């Protein structure tokens, strides 16, 4: 994806995920100013994968619990019927 074709609203999930995982504190502050805490909560809690340190940071910054995150509560793969 070209940077010029990036739309901040239609690509919000991808932008938020990338900045949260790989960005610095300055990027985090820009996300909060642009999207607001409620939008950030909606997006980050639905992400499938997040590093544990990122989850801890988001819990502190957005007043969330680890149980609020999909990546912490869902199983990565459905259980196979032949495994008991």
C-alpha cells in the first residue's frame, strides 16, 4: 500500500494496529488525538494478536482489563476433534 493512498478513516484498524505494535510514544499520542480513546478501545480489543507488553500498555492507557482483549481470551485455533 502506498502512503499516498492511505485513508485515515477507512484504514483505521491497520494504522492503529501498526502504530500500537511498532510505533513510539509520539505515534501513540497522535493516535489518541486523531481517533480518540473510544475508537482506540474498539479497535485494539478486537485485534487477534498483540504482544503481552503492548496489552499491558493499552490496559494502563485506555483503562482496560486483559479480559477485554480478543487476543487474550480467544483460542488461536479450534480444538481438533481427535485431540482430547
